[in-house]
């Protein structure tokens, strides 16, 4: 992880975001730094501001910058830690269906430095609500430092517990796994398979996918996952008897009914196209859980066909797949697609 720090106070990210750029550039040059660093405010007043500003710095070789321009390849991931929701997208807006320039250039010596002001919540379409948020920049297999930002109201110090309970009770409740398993297809599934990676010993998510694959019609590319994660109380599915359902609604309830649904988000990037897509799996837990115990640890599995994820682009390139849930962001697993016409018969 980078030793470069951004010495800004919270207001500077809005009122004078470029005032400290020269100092950061000097530190990067002095340390012969190669990579990206992300900076952001620790606290944002919900009433005084309407978004979270982040400042991204990058120093790398001229060749690397030409091969992976920030505007084409950098991906921003935002996590609402309060609600365990994940958003991801290009850190810089590209025109719809724009294909990055991938022309080969003659090698050039030296390094280049750049910086980018990012309206993080606006770019990702995140709702402007109080909460704890965590932001990270990705670029292929590079991961920046993570920036945690609290959005809220500056302090009276008083918290009405009944208001907090009421707000919690208004959250929508999911009652079935997503995506939904279908009898006619082996994917998705939430059962352990022989190909499933081992459940991590510590809280985390393990992914497994075939490393190199021939891109042809009908390709199925299973992506297997196993996890050990802490539950938030709103991820626990309420007992069906507590819902006051009509007989018709009772018939529509999933059988078996999960005890909890654990969100795991997948962020997929391409070596040639930067951000491709993201999706959130709601993995069911059927073992008993304590309905009032925040942070209890559960384990589970999932598997889905990577080629059938909504928004997936199928072309000859290497894909970087990141798994995210709450404060956990795992290193990418790689899967390459090789066009069939390149394979000699």
C-alpha cells in the first residue's frame, strides 16, 4: 500500500482542490512512486454539500500511461458501509460505446504525473444519504488506498434510538436469492461444488474461474465463489409468520425460505475497455442465525456463468474480476478470452 498521504483538510477538497497538487507531485517524485493514490474528506456535511469529492493522483511511466489512460481504464468503487450496497463505474465519464484507443506506440522513457477531481457520489449515482462510505480506485490489477467518508450532520451529539430503529425498519426486505436459480440451468447455484474454492479462514471472499478460455458461440464460463462474512441485521430474512401475509402471498414465498441473504458484488474490468459491468449476488444462508445479532459470521457459496452476467462484453481480452462486500475488497481474479480464429486447427 502507498506511503503517500494527501494532507488536505475536508473543505479543501471542495474549496481549493488543486492547491496541494504540487506538494503531492514532489513527494511522488522523491519516492520514485509508481501507481495511484486517492484522497478524500473524512466528513461531509449533508446540508452544506451535495456530493463527495475525491482527488486521484497517478504517477507512472509514460508507456504505462499511454497503454492504460486514466480516463479509459480507472474504475471507482463506492461502498455504503451502513447498508452494505456497492456501486462501480468508470472514474471518468466516457461516451456510450466508446472504445479506448489501443494503438501501439513507440516506447518512450520517463514518467508522467496526473491528477483528477472526481465527484464520486454523482459519478456513481449514489443516493445522498447519511452514512459511512468507502471508496477505492481500480486500474486493471492495481488497487489504491481506501478512503472512508462519513456523510451526515455536524454534531449535536444526540441520537434518538427510536428514530434509528424506525429508519432501520423501513429498509426493503429481500426474501429470495438473486439471481434466481432455474431448474433448467446449472447456473446460478448457491450450493458448494467440487470446483468451489475453500471458504476463507478469515472474513473474505474467494473466487475461482478458468484462467484462459476460447471465445466461441455458446461459451459457458463458470465463476465460483465461497465466502465468510459478517451479517448486518437488515440482511436477516424475517420469519414468514411475522409478515401478516395473505394465503395467496404465502404461496409465493420461497421454499426453503433463507434465514439471511448476503450481498456479494462483482466488479468486472477488461484489459482493453476498463469498466465493463458490476452485479450484486444475494447469496442465501439456510443455517440458523440470531435475528438480533449484528456482525455474526456466516459462510456460503455461489456459482454463476460469467458470460451471462448482465452487461458482460465478450471479446478477446483479459478480464479482472473483483469481489466486494462491506469493507472487504479482494484482489482480482483473471480470466482471458482468446478468439477462436486465433487457435490453429
